[in-house]
């Protein structure tokens, strides 16, 4: 799968990557802006499937938590549960 983002948005990730290379208190290291983008997207996906995670707070702030019981159930794997 390919995801396209605007040049302006990508330039912000390039700049964020540059800033993080200067120093990051998190200990996370990204070799490329693409790795940083992949990390951000995986954090969103993890917040969707793990209600108690720190990533869920990010989704809540973004308004990306569905108001249905299914979105409050922990899932070990990504995607729709197999029993549905």
C-alpha cells in the first residue's frame, strides 16, 4: 500500500526528523522521515486496538474513537476481529 501526503506535510516530517536528529529525550531514532511517518501511523493503529494504551489518548485527542462498544475492546491483532 502507498500513502500519499502533500509536499507541505512531508516537509514538516522532514523538519521534525531533522530536529529529532539533533536530540530527543525519548530515545527513539529514525533513519528517514518515512520511518517517522510509519511510527506515527503505527501509533494510531495501536491506539485503535488497545484502549488502555498511551496511543489511545492520542486518538481521543484527535476525535478518532468510535462511540461503540467494539472500539473499547482490546484486540491482539490489527484489523477487524475474525469472529465478526
